[in-house]
């Protein structure tokens, strides 16, 4: 019996509920670790626990401590408008508090609202809007604890598609891609007071859009920052550069989040394809890089709105025109491709890929949620259902006329998703 009890306790612990406190979930890994999840969708579709009206926005929600945090935007005259952060009760969807601030979207294309998912850290929630207004708020009351304005405080020149990088927690620090000139592409603050701790790197011609991520290689903790001219590794303690790997990215389109798998680091861009690095402590070497600089004549993987995944010795992701592809991790060689996920070969056709056990949940930009198994043998669809109404103007011709480009939150055996009209919580629990 004394052998069985620890096994039972371990099994219970593995099945416990889990929050989704930041972009792509805990650790920004795009992995959903909960068990007790349905195997297939019911014939009648998903069952909504609740739904609430919201305004426009692309930023996905965060879920932590029994609360859902989501941003939105209401346009005013000219380039002005109001961004908001809403805090909802996770079980009921009731609005617990809201905080709003005026913004100016002058110079920002696709001015559809905030892009960056809120970051929740205990008693504080951090949120940055499309124009670079960063707030630290009390997560229980919504009271503003401190605030930064990237353009005013750091001289940031906003990129054409606005600020997209969600703030990142590292111990007592909050780290963000700010794009400040001349030397504040990355800034770290005391997460409690907002006092600046360090700044690093020049923003270059364009600050880009990729999210910062933390990792450790050969015992060396590293902050990975992808600027349109190079991939950088910084020491998160003080911001000093550890290594850099040049990679020229056209039009600043560092959109996909850098993908980590052990010592391997993958980046992928719309025009310039993918590059795989191997980190070794405070150094890194390039293993391979795609040869195509075309969005149309692509060789390996040219990701844009989505972030690829690494599973064993293979890479899976969605290419520039909606082609779901499998590549060999060691060489970048293409194994197969299919349009089964996105259903149409269209510029920027995409979806968000999240691992759950030995399978994947993928929400495509047509508003469908898919359960699939991925292997070098091919794409295996397990189940598919309608999910969210596409409401965002894509800027190009699409079959449905609109898209849904928001990353959902998978938390507590539910999925929470939004479009420009509503936020919905669906149960994914096995019945």
C-alpha cells in the first residue's frame, strides 16, 4: 500500500487544473498539460459556459486565479480611441472590473485594437496596447500601480502593425520589447515599482513583433530576442549580450514566437523562411537556414501569424499561404504538406497550434477548432467543430471575408476565445 499511495497522489497531481497566465500559456511553450479532456467534439458542437460582448481586438485572453483578462478597443474620431482591460469572473463571465485609457493609433495599420495577451503574475496584471502604453494593474481591483508610454518615455517609433510583444515575467523583473532609441529595444523594470533595471540593444531599422522568451542552455539562463536583423541572446539578470546570429527579415516581419526544444531554437518568417540554431551555454551555432526569400516560392516553412511546434525530430507549422507543413528538424527538408487545416490557399491563412498530450488543438482563422495528431506520416484529423465567428478584416481576399487571428486560452478544462464582438468560454472536459 505504501508503494501505491504515492502513485495515486502523483496521478491526481498530474490531472489538476491549470491556468493560462500569459501568451501561449505558462512558459510561452504552447503546451496544455491538463488531462480529462474530451477525445472528440460532440455532434452538436461546443457547449458555451458563458459569452459576453466585448469590443474590437486581436489579443488573446489570459486566465489566472479564477479570472479572465482580455483587452479591447473602441475607435473614436480620427486615429484616436480607447483601449480597455476587462477582468471577468472565470466561472460566470461577469465583469468584475474594467480599466480604460485613451490612445492614438496614428501610423498603425490594421488598427483593430490591442495585439498583446495580458501577463498575470499573482497580484498584478501587465498589459500593453497597440500604441505602446504599458500598465501594471492590481489584478483584484484594476487599480493602476504604474505605467509606461513607450513613445514618450523611450522615444519608440511604432512599427507599422503596432506593438505586439507581451511583457514577460522573470523573477522580480518585468521584461518587454520596447523599441526605444537609441539603446532600449529591450527594457527590464522592477515588476513591483516600475523602476528601470536595465536596457539593451538598439532597435535597428524596425523593432519587429516577436515575443521574448526565456530558456536555459548548458546551465546558462538566456533571454531570446528576435530583431529583424538578428536573433539575440541576453543575460536576463543584467541585459548583457551573450551571442547573436544574423538573419535579415524583410519588412520587420518577425511575427512567430521563437520555438525552443532543448538546446534547439527555431525562428520562422513570412518572406525569409526558417532558421534553426543550437545553443551551447553562452554561444550558439546555425544548423541550417532556408534558402527562399519569397512568400510564394517557399522551400521549408515561412510562418507569419502562427508559431510552429517541434515534436521529436520534426517541425510542424503553417506556411505563408496556409500550407500546413512537416519538416525534418535536422535539415529543414520538407516531408509533407496539406491544406486540410486552413482549407484555402490564401495569403496569411493561419491557425494557432497547441499541444495537449500526444495530440494538438488547432484553431484556424476560419473560426474552427480542430483536434489532430501530427506525425511524419501525415496530418490526421480527429475532430473539428465551429468555434468563433471570424470578424476581423484580413486586408486581402479570403473565402469567408473575415478572419479570427486571436490565440485562445486553454485553462481549467475549458477554452476561452474572443473575436471583435464577444468573448466565450467553452467546456472541453471529458464527460
